[in-house]
């Protein structure tokens, strides 16, 4: 049997928080809704099941722990790269 798809959403405002905050998480239909809302608003999506698994264990509306800074920094670099590519088109 196939595991239901999982999704998480992060928000990061460097002027307001030290680290990104987990704003949504879910599996199955909830995960599909998270992805749908992100697409509708032009939010970049990164398919990384291992990262989603770790982040989905965290409490909502909390900053990510320092142990995840490096991997989330890589994710943010990916998002910034996508945004830069969009602007240069």
C-alpha cells in the first residue's frame, strides 16, 4: 500500500524571526491542498520527501530548530535561485 503524500509549508521573514517557521503540514488531502494553494500563489515547491518527513514532526507556528538550519538554507537557496530566474525571463 502506498503512503499518502505529505507536504509542509515554511514562512521566513528575516526581519521578524531568526529562522523559518513551519506554517502548515499534512498528509493525503491536506497535503494536496497545501500544494494547490502554494501553486495558486506562485510559491516555489521542492519535492524532498526526507525533508518533509523531518519537518512534519515539528510543531506548527514554531521556528525550525538549529539542527535543520543547513538543510533549510539549501531549500531557501533553491527558492531564491528560482525567483532570480523568473525575474530574468
